C-alpha cells in the first residue's frame, strides 16, 4: 500500500494524534447499544403489508435478520435525540392538516424557538392555512385497489395542506444554486403556501446568526468568504436567505426524535454516516417520503422549477391546481410523471397515504440485500461505467434508495397513467448534486479550533464524531459488500479533515482491534477511476498501511474470479483485491 512521504516530525505528530483519536473512539464505544425496534403497524395495515411483502415482516426472527444487515452500531449513533422542550408530547400523527403550515413556520430556525403555548391547537388555529379538500363516496376510498386486496382505505375527505417540502442535508447549500432560486420564487408567488427547507443545522448555530442580524433593519449581504475563524460562515448565508425569502427552515431532529422517530431512522443514520453527497441524497430519499407521510403536502427537488408551468392544456397548470387535482383524483397521490417513467423527485399527497407507507417498508427491506444483488450482479458491476451514459449507476444511491417507488407502484398495480400528470405545473431539471463533477472531494467545514493533539477544542470533538461515523459506515459495508473494506468510499472525507494521516491511523487501528471486524475482512478497495476517468489511489501513512496484509487470500472474497482467485478485479470502476487486517501491536 503506498504511503505519503512526509517529514519525520510531521509523521510523528500525526501518529500521536492518530493514537489519541483511537483511544477516544475506543472509550466512546457502546458495549450494548439500545436495539432499534421499528414501530409495529396496526393490525389491518400489517396484514396488508405482509400479504405484499411476506409473513416474516415485523416478526421477531424477521426483524433480527433485518437488523443484522445494518452492521453493528458501535458508538450508539442510532440513539435517538431527545425531543426539544417546545414540542413537548405533541402527537404529529394526529396533527390536523390546517395546523401543519402554522406549526412549521413557528418552529423555523429563522425565528426564536417557540414556547409550548405557541404550538397548542388553539394558538395554531389563529393562523390561516390553506388546505385542499375533496370528499369521497364510500366506493371511492380504495384509491384504485381491488376490494379483496385488504388495502387500507382513505378517509371520507382527502385533505392536503398547502405545504411545499424541500431538503438540504450534510453540507452547506451553495450560495448560487437553482434550489435557492426556485424555493424562494415559490414562496413569493404563493404566499398562502408554507415553503419549508428541512436541514440538519442545529438551532444554536442558526440562533447565533439571528443574534448578529437582530440590530439591523435589513441585513447586509454576507461576504463570499468569511474570515478563517468565522464559525458561522457556512450557516449565515442559508439562514439569511431563508429569512429574507419567507422560507421556513426546520431542523429534522426537532420534529423526528425519541418521542417521534423517523420510521427509517437506522437507515437514515447509516446514509448520513457516509458524509458524502451520495449519502445525503439517500438520506433525503428516505426523509422525503416520511415528510409527506407525516404531514402531507408536496415534496419537490429544488432543481425543478415549480412556481409556474406552461399555459394551456388539460393538465393542472399551477401548484394550487395540482394540489386540488390530486386531492380529487382516484389514487389521491402522485409522483413526477415524466414522458418515459415516474420519478421520486416530486411526491404529493395527504398524510398517512397507504402507498407511502408501503414505500417506506420497501425501502427498509432494500437494506437486507447485498450490494451485488442491488447493483444487478457482479457481471453488471464489472462493466465500465466512467464515460458512459450509465456512469451515475456506479454509485449505490439510485439502486438502494432512489428507485424504491417503482417497487411500491408495482406491488399495488398503480401505473403512471393512474397518477395526476405534473408537467403542466412544474418544469423538470436535474442538477445531479450528488455526483462529483471532477476529483471527488468532501466539503467539510469544521466549526471550532484547529485539530491538534495539544489543543482541545470543538474541532477535536467534530473529528471524533466524523471518524466514528466513517467506522460505522465501513462496518456496515463489510456486511453489504461481503467482507470488503471499502476504504475508497471514505477517502474523500478523510482527505478533507485537518490531519488525514491521524484519522487513517485511528480508523484502521480501531477496525483491526475489533476482533469480529478484523476477522470479517477478506478484501480491500483502495483504487478507483475518478469521475473524470483519471486513476485515483489511496495513500496511507506507514502506521495505517502496516495493518493491511495484502498477501492474504481468503477462500472466498468479494468479486473473486474462480479462474484467477488471487487476481484483483474491477467492480464499479474500482479495484477490489484480496487482503486481511493484521492485529495491531501494543
């Protein structure tokens, strides 16, 4: 394994920092993390789901098997955060449609945290909210499902709040992007709607921005790049834009927490642990369905222009028209209907629609398949990707999370012809924000002091947290990729941290020190073709490289060619080679 050539002083500093980081991770390990139990559906819904997906669904044996596919939660990262005080014991499942918009506006990060009294039903009633309603005759409540299918029915009245959900997770939203333009344009054109951007920015950081802006009657535009010690440089532009545009900015975990968890919380955490755009995209794939299932309304990708559509034609030609048409339509839910298919970049429907509930269950089951099955088999993975029209399919996001809606539609027999057309109300586009355009780099902006062994500070905690996330992701991939140590997947994140050599040392030492993990490794991925076609190699410091035994060849390893069992293979334009981890010394 190649190593960096650095001065001995710098290498020794990195070694000491790496060992210190390893010790902190070792102490942070959770011996017996709490087991995540997915909420049991009510009896009628469960019977329908089992009829479509199998009798083992939500049985003790079935759940144990599904949990095994997610890998060990070594640091308890799947532990749910506590509910913020202002939501109290609020039951979001019972939230009335006319309260959704007012609630989301009042908990926006663009304003101070509300008091519990501001979120009571009486307080929310005081604020006007638009809801699209359509009454249904008893025979029309089955959303097109056969009478004997056992599918849950819709209510007597379909109610969809005029709420537009968008999501941006993980990394700062660029100052110049269609997402900002389109969400802001929709908020201006439809003031009766609540336009929400869901984020993982903590309230404390947004509050610090508000404290800066409060004395001013109108905030001045932020500089393109703040000073090196500006800890708000990544959040200031977003909070300022949302406040000035009338867009509510809502933190995911102020709504989904220990008192009201995401149904796909473990899967969401694993995707976020990648700390890469493709992971954030997959986390968004889960979150978008849960948002519409929980609150109702419209989820729409921000690169789609949805403040106007082409005039004329029989299709709904505006957002209000689309909401009204979906509420009255037989299926009462729609996705983005394209000329050649159906996309999940638009989801519109009432809260708790059975199709969305099935979609979430299909997404969960998708994590019980190894990567070779998800990607179409080793023969498909072995073909060249870079430079071809299918290049985006070398990444797992489209396979594991991006196409789940097709399974739900197929199971229910719903086709694109059954869905309300969307082309009159939106103008499709695709920025493909999750695929790097050149050298694959992670955008990580630490928020405290420099990460140095002698300087305790915020960054040391953030580096610890990020490295624990990478370890959790690699352990999951040992299951999904059948013993493959997928180092190339985390290399861009490690390279973006202040001392990559220290992180590599801590990460490899931790994995090698965990005997079940060490024994599971039978191959390694450390070389790939970049998105532009240039070869990219993983460079490890000597102390980390020494833990990898690239002379070891297991009887079976990921991608092994029976004709040449010792030869590395190319899968998804990455090199998979037989290898093992050595036990670390003292």
